[in-house]
């Protein structure tokens, strides 16, 4: 046979040349439709900088855990204990920073090390509990459903026991900066972050293309690559612009100046900018995506989900892998505990209640298949965002509470149905 | 000269059932040894002990005359023993390159998996094994049986196997693809590999193998050179569990 170049790459229409994930487009489309509908129903109150700011900080806690749930579900397990584990971590960190550290260890209130010791200890507790659950699943072969169903009861009440059911607060002021409105970057730093993110994204696109060319692989046409780069840049900078458009109310600014013993200049304005909790979510998303796509751990997670026997026969220690996946999930619960309790400025006994369902729903709406082997980090985050917009949109419109949950539950089932049909049509499984 | 690989007096039980009972087989360089027998005769179990999937209760394994300690698939790979399983053992959701390198990913200086380099290596080896193979980016679930089999074979060949175990390599394949596997086995033989082949197809085995070992109920009935036996002899060994000269 003569060496004829394969004709498959030549006849592609403009849109196909972009090689974008159609499912991602579908999810973004669904999100936009939801946003526009609510915006019409609320006479333009839904798509204001203020509401978008609130929406993002409300999403962070669930979204962080959803990225970990992707790995858990991809390896054919489930974690029903994330909300309860969040509560245990939150209770432990609240007690640590308000009671144990100031009193037992004599650091006193407001010591500069308090928040950092608290966060590190909280992360350690979350990781250890997660690893323990993973050990029960991986080494003792108890189904994850049972282990974490038990965990749901155990950790929810360990949290209760630690605090005797009291609300613990106020938390350390530095600690509370991770919660959202209490800790934001401000206008200038938000722009600097946005520009850096754009530069990094464009560089990543460019270097991936260069690596493909170096190996002689087919690449997208240059215009397609440029278009995608342009969309990403506009997306990032647009998001920053919206957050920066949310200005701190002047009453609150006045009080901030008064606290410093100054007088606010006439006509002074300042923006909240990018919340630190959102920055944390972005960092988690980047790290989790790197793990999923570029590390052996990620490769083994997906291989094990696709075919556990094949993974084992390839020399992968699937039991240890289970421990690692659950430990990672535990660590993410602890991070979410920081964000959730900091946002509320205290630890309350019902923190994280029903979060396990929101987290699983976010991962599943985001395209994670319960049969294992398939799922993306960005999908789970988008899933969390869609759930949160539905919930807060309906609250803004004034839908009755029971109806809200009926709608959310229906949307979850419908989303999975659409996904199943989509997979059949595109030939996946 | 010591055989390339020898399994001596291997036994394994599962819950009181002796799945393999004191079986000894060996393979020389450039030789194909076939394992025949009914379902449940213990062929696959025996071979899974060599590939590290099961741990034997008794017996020893020698590779190139040295005693080998194989307790996991990773150990087997260290001794250059590669296995192509009946069930193909591919992760359906991953692409060909990820499957080929599964458990042995190429990484860059930062320790991240280097997908581009793995894809380039996969293209190279596939050009040799199966020039029609083009679907490098798709998950292997989208491939045909023959294409999947060539991924599994590429995995064994790429890592310089000395001892190759093929468990029903042609079970899921069409005529043309079966022919391809047969040619490949001849090619690998020439390169001096020792191959253990498991199959139900007696005729195919007599064509491909130098020697055949027949198992029944976990025990080795006998090992014969293919020149010395007819298909009927082998069948009577499989069915009656007796060597042909003993058959009344």
C-alpha cells in the first residue's frame, strides 16, 4: 500500500475544527439559559454584579468537594459522608481556634499563628478520616456505600459531640477571610490575577500546540486555536470585570475608614473584586485537573474505574488507590469546611447538612458516570454552579421551598437522562 | 541449557478445590508451548500464577535457570513476563497509548505523564504490528476486536517480553485478524521469545505450537511434540484424560 495521508482531517467544517467538547458546550448553554430565564423573571436582578458575586461564593464549598467526588465516583465508589465530614472538620477547627489554642496552648485570642495552625490541623483531620474510610473500603472490602452511610451518622454526631451542639464563633479574623465577602482581592489585584491567568492559559495552549507539532501530530488550524484563546481570555477578564463592578456599599466603606481613624474622601469608591474563596476553588480545580490528566495517580484512577481487573493486572495497587482517593476527598472536605464556616463567620451544628447530596448531584450533572471511568473536574464545578443558580434563582423569584427541592430533584434526574441519550448518540457508553 | 522458563510442581487451591495440582511445564527460547483442556481444567489458573495474578500454594518458578519469586503482576514484569489476557485486560475508557503504557507511564522531568511521547511511541509500534491502526485518540471501547487485540499485543512486545503468555489470543477475532496473530507469533518466535499459548482450538494449536500440554481437572495429562501426535490423540487426552497409547 502506498503512503496516502489519511483524508479524515481535511474535510472538517469551521465548527468541528475547534475541537471543543460538545458536552461542555451543552452544559454552558444550559447554565446560560437558566441565568437568562431567572434574569427575566426577576426583572434583571439575577444577572447583577452583586448576585453573581454571591452566587460564586455560595458555590465554592460544594464545588470544591465535587471535584473530589469525581474521583470517588470514577473509581466506582460513592461518598455519602462528605457533608458530615465537613461538619466534623469545621467543628474541630472552630474549637481549635476559639478554645484549644487560646486556652489550652496559651496562644491567646488573635494570635497570628492561630488560623494557620487551625487550617493545617483541620486538613490533617479530614485527610486522616478520609484515608480511614478508604482503608475500610479498599482493604477490608466493605462497600463504600455502607462505610460512608455509617460515616454520615458517625461524623455528623462527632461534630455535635465536639461542640455540645453549640454554635461556635466568632472565628479568627484571618480565618474568616477564606469565606467570601470578608476576604476579597480588591480591584487592582483582581485585574493582576486576571491578566496573569490569561497569560498562563495562552501559554498553556501555545506550548501544547508546540509539543504536538514537535511530534508531528495533527493540530487544529491556527485560526481555531486563536479563537479558543480569545474566548478564554474574554471569559476570564469578563468574570473579573463583573466581580470588580460590585462596589462595597459606601456605608460599609465609611465604617472601614472610621475603624482606621480616617475620614473617607468625598466620592471614594472601592470594589470587592475576586473573593479569596473563589481563588481557592480555582487553585483546587487546577490541581485536581492536573492530577486527573497529567499524573500517574489520575491515570490509575480512570483506568481502575474503566476496568478494575485490567488495572490490577497491570500492576496497579487498587486498594492503596482507594485509600488515596478517599484521603483526597477528606482533605477537600476540610478545605470546604474552612470556606463554609468562614462564610458563616461561625460553626453551626447543621453546617454541611445535605451537602453530600448536592456534591454528588453536582458531579453527576457535570457528566460523571456512576458506572465509573468517566468524569471531569470542570464538569463537576459547572454542575455545582448550575445547582446553585437554580436554587438561589428560585429563591429570588419567590418559589415555595418545597417546590424548589422538587425542581432540583427533577433537574438532577433529567440531566442524567439527557446525558445517557447523548452518550448513546455519540457512541460512548 | 536451562529452559527459558520453568514451572515446577505448581499447586493452588480455592476453598478446598485443587484448581492446579502438581503441574510442571517449561518453555525454551523460540518455542511455543500450547496449553489445552476443558473449561475449568486449570490452564488459565496455572498461567495466572506465572503472570503474578495468583500466588501458588506450592511449587517453584525458574526463569533462565534462576529461581523467581513472583507474587504480583509487577514482579512478573520485572522478569520480562508479559501476559495477553483472554479478557484483553484493557481499560475501555482510555485511549490506546494510555492502555499500552498502563502501570509504566512515560513521565517528563516534572513527573507528569508525557502523553505526547507515549502517543508517538504507540504510533511507532502500531506501524509495525498493525499498519491500519489509526484510532489513537479514541477510547479503546470504540475499537474493533482485532484492534483491541493489537493494543494488548503491542503492550507485551513494546516492553521487550522474553516470556509471553497468550490466553485465548484469537477468541474474539475474525479470520483475517486471527491470521495476523498467527504471523505475529511466528515473528516473535524468530526473535527468541518463549510463548505459552492457551486455546480451545485444537487444530489451531497444532499449527502454531511446537509442543502441547494437556490438562484435566487441575492435573497435567501429558506434554507431546506436535509432530508425534494427531488431532485425535490430543482430543482423547482432553476428553478421557489419558495418553493415546494408554487408551484401550
